[in-house]
C-alpha cells in the first residue's frame, strides 16, 4: 500500500483507465498494474488487456 505521490499523479493522469481497473480488480492491484503497464502499452491496449477476460 506504498503509493508515492508520483504514482498517485500517474493514476490521476489516466483516471478513466484507472477506474476501469479498480472495477476489475482490487484497488491496490489496479494501481500496481496501471503503474507497471505505463511504459509497455498504449491506453487502448491496456483497456483491451483488462476487458477481454
């Protein structure tokens, strides 16, 4: 549960995606996934990964 202020800014900057992921998984996991995937996927790709389950 150790979110830095930088992580919080990252989540806020992509708030719509963050909200989708919070609905899909527990909040801490969602925050970790959003932060981890920032450099790996475009926003559209992140949404596809979470919604095609």
